[in-house]
C-alpha cells in the first residue's frame, strides 16, 4: 500500500500528465461505448471525470493503450425518482448529488459523504460511477451506498446484470467488472419508514482522503434495533460491511451503553494497514468510535422523520 | 508610535497586478529559440554509479544534447560547496539529478528522460541523525575535506558532520549546582516542505561576449548573481539576474537554487536559451526542503524560578546537501534558548548529512524548531516549580539594556519589549483563567503560550542600498534589490518615501520586477531583514535627495541651505510657504529665469550595513550576531477530542513588540504565519520508506491546512516599541509570525489533557499513542462516564 512513488520504470520523476501514447475515443452513446469496450476492453481505460485516472496515469500505475472518454454520454447522467427507488446514472457528478433534494432527503448518509468529498472543483469533475469503479478502499461513496443496499447495473454488449454493491469490490483498484463491462447506473431503494443513516469520515485535513470512514443505517421499533447495517472504508482491501457486529446489535434495545459495547466488535471485522495517511492501530481504535457516532446520528435522523 | 500620514496606516498594496492576472512570473518568460531541459532523478538514496548509457536518449528526435555528471566536474554552494551539478560517482539521495537532457520541445526531453539507463550499485542509505553519527556509519561525503567552506563553518571530514558549532556562556556545571529543579527533554521535528505555490523555473541565455542572463523564481537576485559568478568563475558584472514576482519562497528560494543548470547547459550549447521548469513532484526532489531536528535539553532553575543553566545537544538532519542548513545550525546554536537571560549555557549544535532530500532555509531559520523544544522546557519547569507559566517567563525575560545574550553581549536598551508581549498574549488567551467546558465529555480544552525572539542570521557585513529618482512629473521611482514574493516590503518602502517627502503614496513606485544590472544592491531577501535593511538605506537616499532639493532652493531663493525645508513635495524657505519649488520643477534640475539651468536630475543614494554586528568566537560563540531581534508571544486555545484524538485550534493570539509600517499587510503576515505554523504542527511531514524513498512528493499526501482548518479566531497586536535605528522603529516580522505555534499548541494540549507531545507533527495517531502511554486513566474515566451517562 505504501507504494506512493511507484512511478515510471526509468525516470521516476517524469510526471507529465500524458506520459504514453494512447488511442482516444469519445463515444456519445452507451451503445457506442459498449461497442468500443467489446473491441478494446482488455487494454482500455474508461475516462469519466478523470480525477483518479489521470493521477494514476501520471504516476504510471496504469498505462492504457486506449482511453474511452464516456463523459459525453448524456444518457448516463441523471438522478431519477421512481417511487420506491432512486436511480443515479454512473456519470452523475458529485456536485449534482450535492444539489439534489432527493439525495439530501432520502439518503442522508450519501449526502454526508458528498459534502466531504474533495473541494467544489473536484465535485464538479468527479462522477459517482468513477468513484466506485476506481475501487479505492477509501472511496467516499462506497460505505453509504453499502448501507443503503444500493445495486449496480453493469452493462456490456452482451446485456446487463445487476449486482448488490457489496459484491462489487474485489481488492484495491479491483472490481468484479469484466473488461467489456461499463457501470451504467446505481439504484438505491428508498429507506424504509422510520430508518435513518449517516456517514463519518476522519481525515488529516479538510478535503482529504479518509484515514478511516464509516456509514450506518438503522431502524428502531419499540426501542429495539430491528435493522442495522454498517460499512467501513479505508480499513481493509475494500470497503467492508461488518455482518457480525450487525448481528450482535439486532434485537438489542437502542441504548448508548449497549451500542458502545457492541460496536467494539467491528475491530475484528476489519484488517487495516499502516500507510502514509494513518496507522492500523489508530484505524482500529477509531473505527468503533465513528461507527458508534454514526449509529447515534442515524437514530436521531430516524426519529426526526 | 506618533501619528503619521502614511506610515502606520493600512494602505492597500499599490501593486494589484496579481488580482487582474497581469503579474509576470519567471514561468511567463519565454525566449525565441528556447530549448527545454529535463533532469533524470536517481532511483537510489545512496548508490555508486557504475555506468550511464545516454545513447537511447540521444536517438529521440528533437534531443539536442544529453549531459551526465562528468560534464561538470565541480561543486557549487554558498556556505558549503557540497553540491554536484549532476551526480558524479555516487548518488546521495533518492531523486538526485543524475543526467540532464536538452531538447527542442519539453515532450522530446521527457521522452528521452525515459531512455537513460543508469547502472547503480546500491549502498546502505543513512536515514536518521542517530545512524549518521554512529561510528560505523557509511560516510556520505567522502571527499568533504576538499570542499570549499565559508570561514565560519566547521565541518568534520571523515564523518557525516557538516558543521559543528559550540556555544559556551558562564559555567554550566556551576549553574546546575545552583539549580533546585532540572527538567530534561528530547524533542523532534521531521523534514518538511515549504509547499510554496510556484514551482521553480529558470530560463537562461549566454551571449557571445560571455554575458549571462537568467530569469528564475528566487528570493534574492543579488545572491543568485554572486553565487552563479562564484560557482562558475564568471565576473559579477557579466551576470544579469532578472527578478519577477515570486510565487512564495518561505526560505526555500533563498540563495542559489538550480540557476546554474540552465546556465551551464546554455553555455555548452553555443548560448541558445535553455529553460528548466519543474513540476510539483520534481520540485519535491530537486529543490531543497527543510531539515529535520533533534534536541536534547537539560534546563535548571532555582526554586525562586530563576533560570540558572541550560545544556543542549542540537542536531539538524540536513539531508544530502547542507549548503544552507549549516548556517541554520549556527542560528539555533547562537540563539539556543527562548527570550530569557540564562547565565550559564553550554550548547553544541551539529548539522548532519543523511541520504535524504537536501535542505535549506525555512521561515524562522531554526527558531520555530528551537522554541518548540525550549518553550516546552519552560512549561515543564513552571509545572515542577509550581509557578504560573507566565510568571516564570516574566521572571526570566530578557531586559533590554540589562540582560546579556547567550553570545555574551549586552542587549541594547531599545531592543524591544519581551515581557510586554508575554503579559498581553496571556491576557488575550485568558491564561490561568477558567476555560469554558465543552458539553461533550470527550472534548477537552486548554490554553498554552510560547514566547520567542528572532533576528536575521546574516554575515556581519550584509549590505543594502537604495536609489531614489524624481521623474518629470514629481513622481518617484525607488530602486532597491529586495525580492517581492508577496511579503509586502516594497509597499512599506513606498509608504516611507511618501511620508518623508510628503507626497501621495500613489506617486511612489517600487517596481516588483528588477534586474541586478539596474537596481541597487541588497545582500538577500531573507531573515525578515528587508524592511529594516533596505528601509535604512532608503531613508539615507531620501536624505540625500532632500539635501539636493535644499541646495537648489538655496540657490534660487538666495538663502542658506539650512533655511530650506522639504515637505508636501516641495522645497520651501522656512516660514515662507510662498517661496517654494516643487519636486516636479526640479526633477531634471532647475531652470533660472534667464534660461540657465542648475544641478541636473535629482537622484538620491543611500547605503546600509549592519555596523554593530561582529564575527563570533569559534570556541564560545561570543559576539554580536544580529542587528535587531523582534520579540513576541503566541498563545492558543485548543480543543482535544479524546475519541478521535483530533486537535482543533480554536483561537490563536499573536503579540509582537515592534511597530509596523503597514498594519494591514502585517496582519496578513500574522494570519499566514499562524496558519502555516498550525499546519506544520498538526500535519506536515516528508516521509521516507526504509530505502530512503520519499513517499509523499505531492499535495495528496503532503498535507497542508485547507481553508476550513483555519482557527475560528485569530487576534494580533503590535505593541509599537521600536528600535531607534530601525525605520520608524519597525523591526522585521515576516518569519516571526510562525515561530510560536508548535510550542504553544503542545503546551495547550498538555494544559487540556496532561499529555506532553515532544515530536511533530501532532497527528491523531501519535496523540492516541501518547495518551495511552501517559494518561490511560483519562480514557478509562471517559469510557466509564460514557457508559454511565446512557
């Protein structure tokens, strides 16, 4: 993980933004893009906002032969209310999420993440699909979407498939997507009545990548926890859910002392490392604290609705 | 301070070209036929170069020439000439330039850079001060004895010691015998980066007659000129350095930077202009950063709270080149304690080479680091003695006119008001008063203070000069050699001219751009010395100009010169305001009614040299090191979150003793200094892996505070206690504004939770460890409280 300077083979400091030749495509429709992926997928990289890809190219972490810039595909940029669920096109910018009443009202945990992801300039460029496909363990959108039970629609020339986001990540920079597949959209079911969600990130400064982050969703009925989901970022090779902690919380009365005791279990469900941003020790200690805080905020939000 | 029309007023900057995007920086200078240079960095922190194959690079279309170490068989440097142009025989740090390419386009140069093959034989890298000083350490500079050193630098060839400085005052063993309480401490700061906005760039051309011209991003045009000339064996008069706006320096652009590289490349290419521009990553590797520090201290006091002895071993981790850092090692050695009188001091300050990025000056020149250590010693002593932190400081504060410096000379009577700043800062932060308790039981608030002093560290004869010209319309052009990098000195100089001549400040122009062949000399733009030094030269130049104006008026009105006064832009016979000549009327000399003209153009000249500073004794450090010291105190209120271990600075107070020429710009310095100091305290660190590879040469992982991380409240006061020979009493403040923060924050954290942090940066990770080690009961109590509360 501490490979911050794995640069080019010969000149470690030649970090010009376009260091190798590549062929560039800018499809205008989803079909065109899928055609191109079908042809070049194995050696191609998708360019959406570019806020991750260009950095990786600059550092020679990837050297694609083909770049498919999908930013011009209008049909993948939308936020749609469909009654019981909301669909978000993969090319929706973070800034659009930030300005959406729908996101703010129904998915407060996602809204929390949007507000602390980069600065305005980054949010204007970066796409929600790009944040997921980059598959960083620190992706700010991943923990909230995981606790919101989001599903991802992956498209290829052969057809479409829908998978839960919890099955999407494989490792740092790795997902289950086939080389010919494109993330088309994200669907998020509207949260059930009386539930609430929240996201907390601890970083070195404002506008920074997470040292550690956590999202929770919670529903309490008759003072008992009837639904709880917890996801943690920057604490394992991928963002992770913590099923054992969730199981231990289900059926428990919602009392801060009980929450405080039970969230200690999350430490066993993560495997953080030391890197340039933080230490494994700190990440473990603080994971339980931000999960606890997120649960308390989720509870407060649920009771307000 | 008495009231003036322009001096002491918050007059907005005269130059607003940055606001409109009109400002020209070195990056904007492009010459016809210009070639592009690119440097190739070493892949090892310490390795022998067994061979280098340039042939691949030479085959790239557009490549004009490829250079390697042996093309330039000499070293360059200011105080210690320890730098290769391109690595010869051995690489000393990860990223050190080993080859240089010159091509028709930047793209071709970059492509060629990929094709240079270097055959390395890796050596064991030396990465810490302790490793560097161990008896079996690999020697980094094997030929140190052959290097050219300034006379006041004491290297130890055959070791990794670049400079060894001794300071001895009184008898330290005797001092400790008198001490009732002795506190010890070990304090560390890591290597950090200046993180200025403008990456370095330089464009050079060499004329057939040997004249060298260069446009580059630097602080001190005349230092660049002198060092280029000295390093390359050129006459000063043939070297012309052009100064444009500089996009931030903070010490990182003092002295000679990489100017010699495009100049040498151009020389070898028949004088064709060559440009070397660095990107952000390259700037982290090819430009010097700031040294790391290790302080071991023992400080003793009597039970009455009188400091009686201080013993210190100070080490600077200079990285691979110590060219400038040797002088910082002197700086912390000569001023080894806070602004207190201590009769017995024994300090060794050792500058050490390691296989890390080279280091140089940084805002504060070692004083932020030394005070981080010493001001924590003061709080520890106060605690041991049961004396209030302010009271202990007041009992020992330097008394101008009475106290003696660590270098054994008496402090001038008008040196300033250290005690005044201590009292006022303590008052503003409400030190010792009850602190409002946050409602969350895991949040703890505390306050802390740190006093400080600093003056410029410069050769005893560091000179400045100024020229004042009157234009036909009565406006004034001021020619000075100081660099403009946002600090505002040129604005203050314009205000002084306006005040002295009684003309609107809009009529005074001090150009931010200058060339060494067309302005007056100044040694360097460093050490918060600009206003003090150029200001004195300028006042003498104005005096010279006024005398000329009086001379003309005395001839015209047939009176003695001393019967003429200059004010409101006119020379008038005293008491007869109707018998006047305006500056415009005599700009080119004065024409009498019969057509005869007298005197010719008005032009004033003035010089300054710090006439009272001396050499320092090599065995004891005895002597007068500085022309002035600015005294101040910083204080903060912090909030520590014991769950996430994050520290937030709620309020930052700065009190400086000096008057200021422009309170608006001075406040800008104070705010900027506080934010920079807080950022360094909480975040900043250059990290290397066990192979010595820099892990965060970028702003993704070299974290600098963002706008949201600025304290909610920042307060600044200037007490207006001036030094008589300073212009309008004003001493320098630029660096001073960032000195106290690490110490004040560390003291405030201790005040909040009783945990002492002796190493920067104070990250949540580090604080968590420290709390668990020093005050585990705090966490247990909090846990209990949280469980019971629910």
